[in-house]
């Protein structure tokens, strides 16, 4: 039975030492009850309390960390079925499948490893490689390690994996996979390295039996392969695992591994895996035209619905603006930014867009809260050095904050302040008609 | 060990709605489409399989689209000049429904003609959108509703500003309506209430909760749809309408899909990326409860239909 924050508090030292990172033992207890921290963060909890708290303090889905060389990929610690109930915490790692026998291994790894794509000011990358041991694994790992530091999933039989593990000392790869036939040697490998272990079975019942058997051998970090053949089958299993785990059913309280690389439509299967609870996702090959939309979907699904999504404040260029293109101003609430950027982009008209730090609020809300005033706008224009980019100093503010224009003229004396439309959708017409 | 899978038992269900009318019901459709009826969250077959698959609609326009991506124009070719032939082709490649979007340039008699020619060319049910300006919507949709009386068209897009005339025209002529609100559970409920209060039977309302494309606010649409569907299953009658969303329109508005040059190299191949953008937007929304997805690109239609088939079997 899960304990409440108050019940947990009674078992803590109650000294408010703050060493766990929280201001009071009660605050820490509340976080424990919400399964957002681990008990091990408290250095002074008694053995007796530890035992009592073990059940309630463990997150329903174990946090599994794969480690490369100084680079990690984490999955687990999730606490809900629908993102609006709280949020999804650990974005599923995207791993690119490569083959040890591939003569182009180094080239392929280099291309995927170097991949970076910018989305609303965030740099997105892949998380690691899944290496199929279809020839000497140790050699392949050495090749990969000469290029990439990212975590690995190693796919092969126990003998091949053993040879491969010798080449990644100090790392925590994920071994794929233990099934009913090889659970003992695989568990042995995972335990001695130590590594995380993927577990696979034809039904959830068999899977639960197997994880318990492996846990009894001393392996804690497991990942589940659900082995669903169709989108519908996989969705059902993934949902069942998440439901059971959230009800504290420990044998299935592990992150899920998905292989859209083997599905009929990789993009669709990967999208489902991202939305529906996968912790690690293996893709068939490195393809930017697939990776980019998947990385964006992952950002979207894993944004905290209770915090407004913000874009990086800064000066954004739309349609290759020139020094005489107009300068538009908006806030850094993502939907506000997107509305404005989309309309202007769609119109084909070049413009500079100053995104001010309004703490993620929309124009009217930010204005009402004092987060989008003349001072802040002026500060943004100066901080982002807008004057150096343009010859015509013409600033368009949203129609909803027309009232700011006077103050803004005082703050930015050498700028012409123009009041734009209230709604982003009217921007293209405004730019065509009013800004020439 | 035997596992007891936790199952949700819901008191409510999604309303069953049929689009299109065959000759026996006073229309001319050779196929009708029934959606809704779910008693569980999307595709959770272990609780209850959805009684009807979601439908894929293809959006066409009454006049050649001016602002569509060159990829879309290339895919449909000359067909964009002939709405009837365009609709026929869309039906051939698997569209369960046609969305015909009228434009500001259409005169009422032209709108009636194009609707009738599309109806003659196809056997699937038809959704007709006005151009989205209240006055013009009324001017075009009223004669269309009268001319296609009994066809069980879906007329749209009803928003809080313009729903009255469209709803009245749909009620008088045996059609359905699409009720759109901007990504908010309460606004969806409210518009449903306003439309029902006019006397529109509830099984002739389809909710359009609006969505953003992938990368442009899809997470809002996604969660609003999940919340609407949960509310429907909990028994809230004003959220029990099936949901229509427009991933085609949203995805093809994005720079990622629309533009092929002057974009980062990290975005990859233009065409594949664009189709992925539309397809992934659509599939994500299906996972959160969409009953109709409106698409634009032929290949996306095939991919989404294949996915629906897989989602319907478990």
C-alpha cells in the first residue's frame, strides 16, 4: 500500500537538514509520496524506516539509466497514464540500429552521431545506437567508441554479448534480450558487468514471471520488450503494462522498449511508441526526414502541460529578412510565437521577430501581469542587438498592447513604433498594406 | 503467474453518428459512414473494441488552391481544376469521406453546382466547408444545404460567431454540422450546448476541437481530445459527439511541409518529411481519440488507412 506524505514524514528523521535538496522533511515526504524522488536522497533515514518505506518510496516504474561515455539515456519514473494528469517525465531515447558486420559502420555512426536539429531554440539529437552482433561485437563497439560517446543497446546471444561487454567497461549498455531459454546466462552477464537487461516473452504473464526470476538473480535494471505484432496489439500491451505498473505491480514496473524498425510503417509505429509509453525506441536507420518529426513529437508529448511552453527569447529571422525588413515583437509563449511565426512565414514576407521573455505568457496575459511592458520590450531590443541588424528602425507591437506605444517611444527614442493587428492571422495583410 | 489486468468500466459512451444517406434514406450515397459508439479509450481492445473504425477524409477545394504546397499540387496534378474528378480520384485512393472546401470567390449558384457535381461523381458522404467568413458561409451554405436536402452532408465550420445560420440550414434539410472550438474542453462543451439548444439532434453534431500540427501545438489538441473523450466516457452528454480534426490543413501550413528550399539540411528530404509530418500528426490524433481525420496528400491517406486497420485488430 502506498503511504501518504504525512505517513512517510513520520518515518523520516524530521531534522530538516536539507541534504536531500528539499527545504524540509515534510516537503521531501510529499515528493516521496508523489514518487518523484528516491528515498536514497536522505542520508539519515533509519534502517527500520527504510524497510517500511521501501514499498512506498520506489517509483512504480523503475528509472533505468543507460550510460555511454559521459552520456546517459534515462527512462522510467513515470506516474500517469495521460499526460494532462501530471506530465510525462523521461523522454524515450531514440536509438539507431546498426550492424556489427556493416562495412560502412563508422560512416553511418558518424552521420547519426553528428546529427543536430534546432527546434524552438532547443538542440535535438539521437540518444544512442543499437548494435546487432552479427559479427565481432567488440570490434564494432571499438569502432563506434572512436566516434560516439552515446549509450548502446547490444543485440545478440549471451556469448556474443559477453565478448562485446569487454569493450565497454565503465558503461551501462542495455543487453537484448533475455527470454525463457537464456534468462540465466543473460542475468549473469547483466549482473557481473553490470548492464541493464531487456526481457522478452510472448505474453505479459510470462514476462512477469521472467522479470521476477531475473530479479531473484540480482538484476535490478530491466526493460520490457512487449513483442506486439500490430499497432493495436502493441498499444494494448503497452497500456496494460503502464496500468499494472501504476498500480504498483512490481514485476512489470520497468520501462518499455519498442522496435518500430520492424513495423510495416516505421514512422507511425514510432509515433505511437512516443505517445504511448515507450522508454527506449529503436529505429531502423538514420534518416533526418523521419528523425526530425519524431524528435519534435517527443518534445511536444513530453512538455509539461502545467507549465506554459516557452520558446527561447531572442531575435528570430523569418523568410530571410533584410536590413530594411520590419521588426515584429511578441512574447515567448510557444503558441503565441507559433501563431505569429506561422502567419508571417506562410505569407512569404521577410521579417525580424523579437521574442521577449514574458515568462511563457501570451500577449494579453503577460501585459496584465506586467511581464510584457515597454521596459521589457526595450530591453529585449537592446539585448538582442536588433539595431545592428536593421537599417530601418521600425518596431511593430501587437495591437492588444497599443497602449504601450507612447512609453516605448520614450524607451527607444530612435525607433519608429507601429501598432500592429490584434490577431496574428491579420499580420500578413497588415505587413502588405500598412508597412510599405 | 496469472495477471489481473486493471480495466476501466465507464458509464458513458461516444454517440454513434452516421454521415451520408443512401437512396432508401432520401439521399444518393452508395456508401454511408458510421463513427463513434466507443465505450473505452482509443483502441483498448481488452476493455471494448471500437464498434466503428475512424474515417479518413480527403480535403479538396472548389477552385484550384492558391496557397497549397507545390508537393500537394504536384501530387493531384490537373485534378485541382476539376473538383468532381478530384473527388472521384480521392475516393479511388481510399477516402471514406470527401471534404469540399468552398472559397470566398464562389458565388452561391457556383457553390451549389460544385457540390452537386461532386455528389454525382462520388458515392461516399460529403462534408462541405464554407470559406470561414460568417457572412459568406451563410450565403453559400444555405443554398447548398437546400440543394442537397436529405444527403446527410456535414456542414461546417460552425464556430461561436456563425453557428446559427449553418445549424438552422442543416436542421431544415436533414444535414449534420461540424462544431469547431479553439482547443479548449469547456468551449467545446459550450458550443455543443448552444447548438443542441437550437433543437439540433445530438446525433447530428460532430465536434471539431481544433488541433495544432506536429511541432505547432499538437500537444494541446492531443490532451484536449483525451480529456474530452474521458469526459464523454464518464457520462458528460455534451462531450459525447465524435471528433473530427484537420491534420492535413494544419501540417501543410507548417514550414516543414510547405517549403523545400532555404530550410536546414537537418530536416532531410522534403517530400518524405512532409508526408511524415502529416501522417504523424494524424496518427497521434487518432491515438488521442479522433473519429475523422481530414488529410491532403494521397500517400498519407494510404499510410493512415493501413495504420487504422492495424489499430482496429488486436
